[in-house]
C-alpha cells in the first residue's frame, strides 16, 4: 500500500475477514453446545454455519481483497451492493440459527 493512498480499501478487506471470523466463532459456539447436549441436528446446523463462515472467509474475502486492490488502483468506487446484500443474508441466517439454538428446549 502506497503512502498517499487512503486506508478505506484495507479497512473494507479487514471487515470482510472479521465477518467471516465472527460467523466461524458462532459456528464453534453452536457446535460446542450441540456436542455437550448430544444434539446431532444442532451439530448439523453448526456445520452449515461453519460452511457459511468458511465461504465468507475463504472465498468472498480474498476475492473482495483482490477486487478492492484493482479498483482502488484505478481510483474507482469499491462498493458492490450485491455482495453486501449476500453477506447481510449470511449474517442474518447465522443470527437466526443462533437464536433458534438458544431458545429451543434442551
């Protein structure tokens, strides 16, 4: 990163990584709860959440990092509303899974 360039692209990339790590953390908590409660259905849900987190962290975050670098080098806008909507849907889905896990009877 050059000295004269703004830090917004770097912050954007870091926010994608934090989102993926947060989803993986929720998956870990769900998996722990499922394993200690002997609930295989919940464990499958935790696995699905983990796959979503890995998709964001291992798939979308690196793709966005490269795209942000390319567009920032050209001086273009780095926002991609469709991807933001996709990640919002992932976060809402994970929040729903966590809510169901917390509120469902043991």
